C-alpha cells in the first residue's frame, strides 16, 4: 500500500491507547492518514502517540465507549475538529477469564459493555459522518468470536456478538458504509504477554504447537489486514470476518495424526 493511500482521510481508532491500537495508528499514519486516537486515559494515549512517526497527523480524545452520550460527544468532537470521518476502527476491548460459574458479574458486565455496547454505541455515533464520505468500519474481534475457548465464557460471548454485529451492520449499511471485522488469535500486546509467550515457556509451547505457523502474533502482523479493509482495494469487501491467526482456525479441532504417529502410513 502506497504512502498516500489515506491522504486527506480521517481514521478514528478506539482503544487507541493499547498496543494493537497504536500499531494500527502507525500503519495508517504511514499511508498518510490523519488520526483520531480515542481511549479512556490521556496517559495511555500519550504512550501510543510516542510510538508514531514524528510527522504523523494526529490528535487524542479521551472518551469512554461504554457511555453512549460520552462516545457520541467524542465522535462529534472528532468530526468538528477534522471536518470529516472516513474510517472507524473499533478496537476497544479487555479480557476476563472464567467459566459461567466462576466469573464475577461485575467482570462479565464490564466485558459485555466494553466489547459489545461500546462497539454498538461508537458505530451508531459514527454512521452519519461515515456515510457522508462512503467510509467504512473495521471491528477488531478475536478468533474467540469464531470458535470457543475453555474458561472464557464471557469473552467468547462478547466476541461472538462482535462477529454477528459486524455481519448485521454490513447487511444494513453496506450500500453506503462497508463493515468488516478482523479476528486475531494469540497476540503479544504488553510485558505480561511478552513474558507468557517467551521462548521455552509452557504457554508458548502449547500455542506454538497449535498454530500452523509455529508462533503467536505481534500487533504488526494484524495491521496490514486492517489497512487493506479500509482501502479502495477492498471496495467490494463487506461483511467479511477475517481470521488473522497463523492458521489456528483452519483446523477442525481433531488432533494431528502425523504428529502422533510420525512416519506411520494410515491405510
């Protein structure tokens, strides 16, 4: 993608203070976009801004996607500041572990509010300005919205909702605003996940054995697909929910018999 692909376009990224949000911002900045980074805290947004190229056109906006009035005001502020909106990347999210029995109701509610309510509210607020420029929405989901996980009932429920919300919005609005989603698998986003997935750790070994490409992702592995979906090259892509997971979801779940049996030929 050339360095001017998004010149004169405004890209709003929620979850802009996180590692993946910052990587998405860098990718769009490299293609000439003007960035509106939205996050809960100014501190996290400033950390993300520090990773942008020096000539990146950007502004940060603090806002809570779980508050419909607050995020509506934030989107209006972005449009007022820049005069337009071309791309919305819904990237805000969090993870809470636990089965239906184990997870506390506060964590469950926060999970659903951040992932589902926040995406709904932000998309609702952004549709009109996006429609004016035939813009697009890219929702950041997870492979956990395409398949199930042990011990992550609330996360799976929230991510599953993102998948079908994407499809529903694509049906309703695709004639004016394209809507697609990107679904990463395991990804290193901070010092904790860096340590968890370090070479030699049991967690890394388990994941690497399941992922055909033999490694977990970094944010830079994801952002090219996000940028593609926002580009003119994807002008006829609508309602797609694309796994970016190193081949993890290519499996039907059965064990690898060659790995178990070695050179034994099955007849």
